[in-house]
């Protein structure tokens, strides 16, 4: 699983993440919406699992039973915003 916060790999045993587990690199909570396969900013409540209860804080540990570790980083939401920000910064950067 790739940590949503530091984008480094979190080694998993049996593809499971405990409710209190943290990233060994940045100490961010691991059992969070942004590390879940169902997390989608475009979906209702930002979750593609229709039976899941609403979780307000997507970057804090939660007790969702539907959690499945995301195998890759946040490509759709996180990297797109980063790409747009980098493009805007490059556009307005002073040339020497």
C-alpha cells in the first residue's frame, strides 16, 4: 500500500491494515479513507462503497469495515491537483 501522506510504500501482512496502524515513514494513520480502494473524490461521500457509513475526516483513522488497502497512490485527485499547481507555478515563475 502507498501512504497518502508521504507516498512511500507501507508493507502489509496478509493485505490487512489494523485500525491503529501508522505509516512507518511519516507516522500518519494508515487505516484512513485516502488509503482505501473505495476512496473517490467524485463519488457520493467520496466513497464508492454504497453500504459504508459517512466518514468526515478522510485523513484520520476510522473504523470502516469495508476498508481495502489501495495498491497505488492517489492518482486521480492528488496528482492532478499537484500537476495543475506545478503548471501554474511554472507559468508565473520569473525568468532569469
